C-alpha cells in the first residue's frame, strides 16, 4: 500500500463524513415521512385513510430543519471545495500554495464539523420525539 499524505487522508475522511451525513439525512427525512402521521393523530378510527397532504407535525419542525440545513451544508461543502481547488489549479498566482491549502482545508473541515454537528443534533431530537409519540411495546 502506497504511503498517503495528510491531504489525502483529510480528503478521504471528509468525503466519507459527507457520505454518512447525506445517508443519515435522507434516512432521517424518511423516518419523519413514515411517522409524522402518528404524531399528528395517534388514534384514528378504523377505516379512515390519511390524507398524504397532511402537514407534518410541529414536533418534527426542528429536526427536519436541521437535517435540511446539514444537507445544504453538505452541498455547500462540495461546491466550495470544487471552486476553491479549481481556482487554485486554474489561476496559479504568486501566492504561497501551502498557505492556500491550509486555509482551504480549514474551511472545508469547519463545514464538515458543522454539518456533522447539525445532523447529530437533528437525529438525537428526532429520536426523542419518536420516543414520545410512538408506543414501543
């Protein structure tokens, strides 16, 4: 196995973190979609069908908002990275490339940390909400 650089490791791990955040976000939205009706009306008479246009319970507002923000930061992370590294490659100026790399890595790591934190808070709050609304017997 060839030795890797710190930059290669950072790229690998931030990419994996982005993949995991994206999968967790989509899974969280799917859980909200599956369980939002039980939070809105836990006891429906038999034979009553649910209207799929029924609004999501206010209980799910913050987890959904945080998940969407984390997914938006995930997209921003890749957009900023593409623009940043693309400009470094296309417009090589007299700047010190080591400084440019350090600043880019810091910005991208910050975005990764924020999106992972948002997703963690969203999923913990979603778990708390589901534990209150869904009877586990």
